[in-house]
C-alpha cells in the first residue's frame, strides 16, 4: 500500500512540477507599435519568429498599438511589423528565462514610389 501511495504521489507531484516548470521557464515579448509622430498603429501585423527553430507566430496590434506574445521558450527571436502605408520594421531580441522583453517599434512611412506590374 505504501508503494502505491508513493507512486501516486510521484505522479501527482510530477505533473504539478511539469506545469510549474512551463510557467517559470517561459518568457514574454510585448510592445507598442507607433508611427513617426508617436501615435499608436492599430491593426499592424506582428510576426514573431524563433531564429533557432524557425517557428513563427503572428498577432495583430490592438486599438492602442499593443501586442504581446506569451509563454515563449528562451532563445533568439525576430520581431517583424507590417502595416499599410509604412515600411516593414524588424528587431532582433534574445529572450532569457522568465523574462518579459519590451520591444517598442516605431514604423517609418513607406516611400511614395509606385510599382505597376502587368501580367499577360
């Protein structure tokens, strides 16, 4: 009976430990996307790519220009932001264990150069 209790306790505590480890050893990347005047950019697409694994996830900025990626593994990431009328912006960041990294991105206006492609 004692052996059964020990096995059950190990399983229960083992699961709790795994859940705890996932929470403690993950990090977050968050920030605000703004235009050249400092106003927030709503609806911008933010792509977060793990440089080491190639895994990419995307988010859209809120009405106040905020974005957040949670529960990330420590490692090297690229944050890429795109929005109509602006040039693409990209930042690189290294996320440490149990860290929240703030990456605020100021977009530049896109050039007024136009390209027309004709396909026949």
